[in-house]
């Protein structure tokens, strides 16, 4: 059993880097700092994973085979995707362009860099881009979820959840009506990119439904994923 006091993961970070040795060091330090990590070696692969895994941030090498880091960022921003991006570049003179309004990079590191510094920068970017903290109780149907004291009630009666069950429900309830795939939930709540661990999600959803009873707002979209019924976020 998971203990309710377990620390939630800091979320999944996507590294897009074609130099294996650099990616390995980045992965090591980010994992130690509590992040889940997925590595892609091409711009195309990176774009695909940003869309499918919805990482909390991207460490994006500028010099990539195929479409480069600049183009990856440009395409994302053109689709109004503002996933935080930290560029990794070999050339200082690109910096104004990378952080400019058009591209909207959030920070940059010049090679060679200290992996420790990368972790510090990442945490700063995540704090800065977290926006206004969501305050107040989330309600969907008869379920009320208080993010501040991590409590849940159904029709006013408190329900005990494990830490992960709470995190899954909070994530779904923050975007009522929006469908999340198992991969997205895994990456957001467990900080893992895994294509075989979908059952972990299913098991937690089943437990949540059983604990919430008839008031459970969690719905299944067959073959796609899970969502909670609409309502005011
Ligand atoms: Ca490179």
C-alpha cells in the first residue's frame, strides 16, 4: 500500500538531445532531483512526445538532426503550446533569438554546462511558469476536493484516499471534461513515460471509483482514457 504521505513526483521532463553522453548526464541529475525523464534524440520525436506525454518542461538541444530545436519550439508555440522550454545551445550569440517573444524559450544553457545548474534553472522556470496558484476547493458533482489540505468529500462526507489516488483525481478535476490518456496520467502523476504500465492507472481509477461510490464523477472514454464530468473547475 502507498502511504498517504508519499512525495508526489515532480513530473515528467522531456530531454531532446542527440548526444547520448549529454542526455545520460541530464537524465541522471534530473532523476536524482525527483523528476521522471524521457529522452528523444530527434526534433520530430521530441514534438511527438511533447504532444503525447505533456511533460512539465522540455530540455531542448538546439543542434539536432532533422528539424532543429528552434523549429521544434516554433511549431509548438504556433499551436499555442507554452510548455516551458530550456534551450541547450553551443553558441552564445543565439540567446536573444531563443528567448525572444517570437520563440518564447523560458531559459537557456550554453554547452558545456553544469548539470546541477540545469536542475536549478529547471526548478526556477517551473516556479515562474506555474502561474497563479490554484486556490480554493474544486467541485464536480457531489465531490469536493481541497488541494490545500488534500482532503476529499462526497456529499459532505470525508473520503480517505492514498496520495496517488488523490493526485489522479486532482489532476482530472482540474480540467473537467478533458480526456486524458493513461500515458498522460502516468507522466503527470507518476512522472513516468511508460507504455506498459497503463494497468497502474486502471487500478487507481478502479479504487477511486469504489471509494467515491455513486458520486464518482470519473468517466471512461473507451480506447482513449479518462475524464471527469464537466462542471466548474
Ligand atoms: Ca546536438
